C-alpha cells in the first residue's frame, strides 16, 4: 500500500503523520531525530513526503530524506492554509 507522509516542523521537533495508515509520532529535529524518522518510514512504501517551509528549520531533514531516496515536497505555509480554508477546515487539526 502506498503511503503519504506529512511532517510538521518546528525548531525543536518533527511531528510525523502517515496516511492512509493513520500512524503518527513525534521526534526531535536534529540528526538523531532524522535517523529515527528514516527508521520509522522504512516500514512503508512512501510515495511522497510533504512539509511546510518553516524559515529554514526544514532544510536539514529535507536533505536527509532526499539523500535516502524519498521524494520530498516543501510547500508555502500560506498555500497550505488557503487549501485548508477551501476544504472548509478552519483550524489545523492533528490525528494524535
């Protein structure tokens, strides 16, 4: 089954959600956390990883995922909010 991964990024943490499985976990946004993310994702056939551009906090994890062979897309947070609004979602929601 093909999986799609969303990564919510902050300076200190990564919040990962895998769809359609509904799996989720959090890890640190550092080299150790990036390795844990790669280990976590190895359980699925990942089609794409999506993350918002977050002022540079996404750069290291994006590079690490790309070096591991994942297709990574970084989107503008304003566009993500516009899409959410268009879908009738007024607030961010997380599955966990």
